[in-house]
DNA sequence: TTGTAAGCGTTATCAC
DNA sequence: GTGATAACGCTTACAA
């Protein structure tokens, strides 16, 4: 066969030369329906017959055609992850966890990136509705109403976002990690703590802000909230000026990625971290431990989030339990000077 | 709808409540086959009829069911990427590129991880054969024969591996990047250059070694080849002892990931890079630029590799052209002291 | 326990 | 230009 997917007509309408249950049936001298039964519910078929059928299947190197199976059943054994930006290291963790858990349940994972607007994402989601048994919305740009509408059509879970209603979200327990982070800063003598938020539309960015505000309120310090910032290294780099000019002696950023940008751009202009400014991120992405200084961060169990999302979809056993977060102490935080 | 994928029987055998071409046909008062035609080859249908059909489709918010379409056509508009280890940052780049290009052609990407043995990978691949129109083997552990067998059944392309025969591989032009790397080291005064190879089974690791040996041969220096090493940070960390004891004053590693490990473990034991030892990696993965010192590396166009793989699958226009590699100069290399 | 037959939502081959 | 009709490969009542 050539390497091109769309090359040449398939002969006789037979799309692939792969063996079917009909081939097995002929070989084992039974009806195709019996083959189907033997394959799916061996208990409902005579043991000897099952044996014969299995032998034939083996001999023909038969694999059920999941597409053909999906048509009558409506089940594809496929789960889809929809992400706005596959570039984001946060989604790596999620995808990885989801892929592993899916594989464990013998499901396949579909990845769709919406890159652009929520509009594009909605289109992608609607397409996926047919091909997947469930949807995982990871860094979605859809609005609550759109998500709820989708959830009415297919099992769906969101990650790091709660849209309320009947929609299940895999959410972090921010209090623990954020509490520890703020406590840590206060113990180091910081009294003015900055928060560098992500995009205005990010649900989780606002939750992180709230958690910080609450933790600070309980601890005789104050919060300065900066302007909304792109959750990228570039975004962080662009924010350095504002951070430096503010009275904050420590800044918690919406995510590690932008703090990596702060670190890099800061270093270029002689900013001493943590001497001049202490920095904390969120997520604990790959790479946040080998910057200079390595980044102190509130770890989100990304892998577990992906796993949990799949498990929720597959078993519906959603305990509603929040994923634990924890402070990972590294060297980007130090005493106020 | 509940959140569980496998919950409750679907009523009446009708798997989904989604509108079908039959619904459109009724609404537009034509035969379903005409609807299908209008949707696929509007030219072959009366313009007015097409209009009516489109309006009806719009009104019903119709989306073709890709599963149902795939059955008679044998085409799923889905491409599968098979990777051994989704943890590897190298595959991020590849997946990202593949996902983008696939989306651009209105194809969906399936991710499968084989984690374990080549055996497991073979099973995964055979399953995928039914669901995908083409296969991309990214960090495969399959042997040449198995790959060629798969390629006989479905369009297939390998990345960073050449199995010969009719199988297309997306391969790098190592000479340029490796030549520059060796040239750079020699110019810095290094005369004994080490190569820290990846796993013994890695095809591309051997090519990298050959490229280095060839480049060194041309430049009055010599190569020391270390033992095969796991292509992970742990692998690199474990190799530090050997590197330090060897006469090599500069080491090129199979990939960035392991060099990150060398860097971290080396720093712990007071190894000065590049003072004591110059280090070069391969790939230029995310994160290799924010270590201390940032890693000099031979960049592989990972994103482009993913893109190219998809394009090759979709258009069969494989020019056989090798992807350019280049030396990215950072601070992990310095003069021999 | 097994066979018969209808149906899943499309596409494709015929006629008309 | 459009309508019947038969696939595609599998599942699933319902009968036997």
C-alpha cells in the first residue's frame, strides 16, 4: 500500500481486506451472530463452540472493527480531550494522565485542539460528539451555557473549571497549597503579596486569586492584584516592569509558565530572585525545577486530574472530592530584604 | 445526561438522538440519498434543492456522523500517532505539530501510548488499523519487520527511524547540526569528544553516533562512546560518574532530557559546566534553555516533523527531503581548560 | 444454545 | 437531477 491516505479507490466497496465475523463464521461453521455473541458474551455460547470460534478468530488474526461496532451500539470506546492550546505544558500532564487511564480501561484517546476562538471550540466539540463516548474539556474557552449544552448530549467533565449545574468538574483544593504558599511568604517577612492573574476569562485564575486573598486576609498582610496577563512566558516577561514597580515584595503568578518568563526577563535586567522579589507559580510543570533559581510553586496534580477525568467519565463515580494541592518549596522565595 | 459513559441502555436501539440525513430528507422532501449527494457533491444536485437541503440541515443543526460515514467508505478522517512514552518531551513537539496539521486538513488525531514492550505496541497498532486512515510511529519499539507489515495494511510513516523498504520516514539531516556542534567543540579546543548514547535499540541514537564520528574524523579529534543509557533524566544522572572519569572534555548526549539529568546531578557534586566539561544535547526540548547553564543543543525540528508526517500521510507527496537540524548555541559549552 | 432478520447512518450503483 | 436499493461489519431482539 502506498503512503497516501486518499489514494486510489477501494475496490468493490470493501474498504479493507481485514477479516470479518463472517469469515470466522464460515470457518467455524456457525452463524455470524453466534460469533458476535461468542466474542462479547462467551458465557451465552456453548463452550466448545466458543473454542472453535476463538480458534478461527486467532487463525484469521481477527480484530473487531470498532467503527462497525460503534454504529449499532453508539459506543466508540473513545474519549476526547479538548484543549485550547496544546502548547501549554499544563495540558501535557493532563493528556498524559488521561491517556494512561484510558488505555487502562481499553479506551482510546482523541486529542482536539481549538487554538482559536470559543466558536472554533464549539464546532470541534460538536464534531467530537459523534466520535467519542465522552468529552474532557481541559483548557476550554467555551462559556458556561455552551458547556452545559454539550453536557446534555454526552458525558462530559471539565478540568479546572466549574460551570455548575449537573456538569462534573475535576477541581483542585486550592486552600491547602495556597495557604501554605502564603504562610511561607508571611513567615519570610513579606507583608505585601502580589497576584499576577492569567486571562480575564480564566475561571481558575479567579479562584486562585480568591484563595490567595482569603489566605492573606487571615494573616495580617495585603494583596496587590496586577492586570490580566497572557498565561505564557511572553506574558510573564511583559509583566516584569509592573512587578518591579509595585510595593509587593513577593508575587504569586497564575501559572508557572508565566513565572518562567518573569524569571528570564527579570534576570536580563538584573532582577535578583529571591533577593529583590520572591516568586511563586502554580502547576509545577515540567521544567519549573531547573530554572535559576528553581521555582517555588503550588503543585497541581495534573496527571491525576487527567486520570480522574477519565475515571469519572467511565465510572460516573464522582466523589466530588477535590484534588489536593501542595506547596513545592524551591529557591525562588526568600526573606524580605 | 449523566456523566457515565456506560450508564443505562440506549432506548430503542437508537444510539443517539442526533438528527440524520433521513430527518433532513423528510424536512426537505427529498430522498436521503439526495441529501447525501448534496452534502458531498453539491455540484451533482440542483442548486435549489441543495439550498433547501442545506437550510433543513442548518435548522436541525445536523452534523454528519463520521462513524456511519466511515463504514461504507472505509475512511475515518482520523490519523493515529503511536508513541512508546508520552512522557517524553520530544513527543510533545511531534504531537503538537501533527495535531495542528491534522486539524488544518480537517482530520482528527488519535494518540496511543504503548508504554511497554514492542508486543503491546503491535497490539495497539493493529487495533488502530481499523480506526485510523494512517499511522504515525513516533518513538516506536517495533522491529523493522513488524513496521513493514503494518505499512502493508495502512499508510504509515515513521519519525526518526528508517526501516527501509517502501516505508516512508521523516528523518533529520544530522550532518548540518552535528557538523556545527563538533566544529564548535573543536574550535573551543576540545580534542576528545564523548558520545553518550541512548538505548541500544534506538535507531536514531546510532545515526547520531555515526554523524558525530564522521564529523570528528574530519577534524583531527577523537570520539569516546559511553555505554547505552536510558534516555531520561535519571539515565543522564546515572552516567555522570562515567563522564567525569573519562578523558573526554566535552560530551554530546543522545538527547536533551538526559543532559538535563547530567546537569542536575553534576551540579550536585560540584561539576562545573562548561568549566570542567562541555555538554551538548539533541532536540532542543521545552526547558533546555532555562537550565543553568542553558543547554547547547542540536535542534531537531520536532513540530515540523509532526507536520511533515501528517502531510506525507495525507498527500503522499514525500519529497524524501531531510529535515534541517541546527546547532543552538547556549552556555553549556566552553573552552577546554 | 443457536439461527434469523432488522437496523445503526452513511455512501454508491443503478435505474428512471 | 433524483429516487430505490444494496452494501459496510457489527449487535441484538426474537424465534426456533
